[in-house]
């Protein structure tokens, strides 16, 4: 960045957050550089003028991604549009402050391990979220390193923390904390934690009991209550399918009616809602499409069940051209957690359409590393102004893995009984595509490849699946 650019950037940053009235307008015929040189502190009363100058200052010709204005801007003012403009400005400010694409891996690993081994203050120990916190932390660790640095102490720590939450050897699922009610979502998090550390002995002890518990929660419409007398939605279906497929306990009785229920949850927008006749949402859309990949063994079967074109349209609209990151719903703000919930939809959709790229991987890559990352103290955040947490750290890293690795059907893909979810593998892009996927050709990738259906490393998914198939065949 030149001295002139630095001066301009510093000046712009001082203007943020100040209320002004328009007295100087940048017309289409006026050069931005000229406008910037003539402007004074009272000149940026119009927020769009300020945004234009910041877009210019954030531009870096060395990057494949640079923030750009969306082709269509809504001039109507509401709390929604004002919040969007303010968020765009704060993100542009962050892009100007953080011009480098660097991940502080040592600091993030320290953040994860201190949280995993540390003692939480105050009322944290009473949080009904323990399996989730373990999953977010151990999975973050695995995404950085794979298995080579997962020591025995860490494995035993994870086993101990999850074991405290198991209800009646799995007959009541896994709870959010000791002596609490078993919950399908907590069970999902607990099982993935055990899969991450390879505790197949405990998983084998639990799996038959979990099957009985799942069947007791199954509802006539095909979905599952998350606990006795609890709510049911697309999320609970996905959690049961993930656990059942990984532990090789899926049966026709368990999966009966699930796909019919999922079909009812696709909305007029194209995305999926949690329950029929409600709003499309990123998290539920992920759960739904991932469920189709577990329920079906062939691409064409999925394409016949869903409105694919409208789902692609809705999903691609979740990426902001200024932010680079992803939002979870129409007219909602970008959030780093959707780097996975929406980001993982893209490799699934690319498999279904045999496409190389349905979103701006580089844009998401920049948002994660330059906006969501807290490089000084470790961890990742939702957006500027938010604090880091375990949840956003894990799903930011999952999204980073989506950016760094192409996913394709395995070379030996065949129309057999194996679910499509297990026919995915990390792909090596062709050298001619380097201009499209610069980060994919970085030999020093920050993350290991994840299976986008499960949100854990590909190797962990395949190892668990293979273990229980072999065990059941003996």
C-alpha cells in the first residue's frame, strides 16, 4: 500500500460511524480519486459515497477477490438495509486494516487447547452444551492437524467429557451435560467427537442402544422428536442419519418417511426450512441436502426429489459481493458460521451438477482469514464487533477447508448400495484451473479436507464407516 493509499485509508477509518448530511455527491462522471482528494470531513454525509471510497481503498490488484458493489442496490431505507450498510462498512474497514491472507495456526491451536483443557468460570459448567463444546474444539484441532498430533491425553480427555453425558449406556442418548435429558443434537455432537478421536470401542457399546432410542423418538411423519415430547425438524432427521450411517445401524424402519418429510420442507425460495411451510434457512438447508446424500446412492435420485435449480439460485444469493462471506437467510447479515452451513452446500451442489465452481471460493477465503479471524488472541468470530467463540471457530475452519479442497465423486463411483455421502473424496484440480482456484494450489494448505456431509475430516468419516462395516461382517 502506497503512502497516499495509507493516508486515504486512515482518513476514511476516522469517518466511520459519524452522522452527516449530504453536501458532496460523487457522480458517475466524477473520478473517485478526484472526489477523495477534494473531500473534507463533512463531505461524506451520504453513506454510499463513503462506501465507494472504501471499496477503492480496499482494492488490491494482487488478489483474485476484491470487494465490489452488488449489481443491484435497494434504495429503500429500513432497519434491515441500514444494518446491511453498516455491516458492509465495518467489513470494508477490516479489509483495509487486514490486507494479508495469513492464518495464525499456532495461536489458534493454543486457543483450542487452552479451552479444551481449561476450567470454565462462573456458570459455564452448567451449560447444557458440553458435547457441542467438545466437538467444536476437538474438530477444530483435527482440521488443523489431522491425526499426527492427537496425543493420548487429549483422546482420553474427550472420552471422559463425553462419557459424563451419556444417559443409560445410550438408551437415553447423550445429554447436554451430566444428569440431564438426552437430546438428539447433543448426541450428534458427542458421537462426532468420539469419531474424531477414534473411540470405536465406546461407539460400539452405544450404537445398538442408540438405535432403540431413535426408534422411540420416530414420529408418523417420518421425522424424529429431539427428545421425549420434544420438537421435530429437519435437523433431528439429519442428526439421526449421520449417527446411523457412521455406526452402520441404518435400517428401512429407521429411515422410513424421512425423505418424504424433507421434500415437504423445500420452500418457494429454493432453500429448505426446519419444518414445512416456514422460511428457508442455511442451517436447515444444509441438514436437508446432506440427508439426501445419506439416503440416496445416486446423483439422479436426489435430482428427482428436489427443485435443484431454485436451491442453487437461493444458495448462490447467500454470498455478499462486498463481504465475500455468506448469510443464512434472505435479507440477513453475513455470519462466519455460514462458511460451513452454506459453504458446504456448494460442494454437494457441484457434485449434483458436475460443476467446478458455484460460488466465489476466494471471496469466502478472504472473509474467513481477514475478517472472521482473530489472529492476535486466537479463534474466529461472526463478524467485526463480535467476540470469538468455539462455535464460530469450528465452522470457520470447516468453511476454510471447503475453500481449500475441491470435493468430487470417487473414481470408483458406482451405482451400488453405498450412500452418496461415502462416495465423496478430496480432488486435485487440473493445472489449467489455477486462475480459478489459486488457494487450491497452495502446497501449504491450512486445513485437512472435510467430508461436507458430516463436517469432520474425510479420513475420520471413512475410518469409522469402514470399521463398523468390517465389524458387522465378521
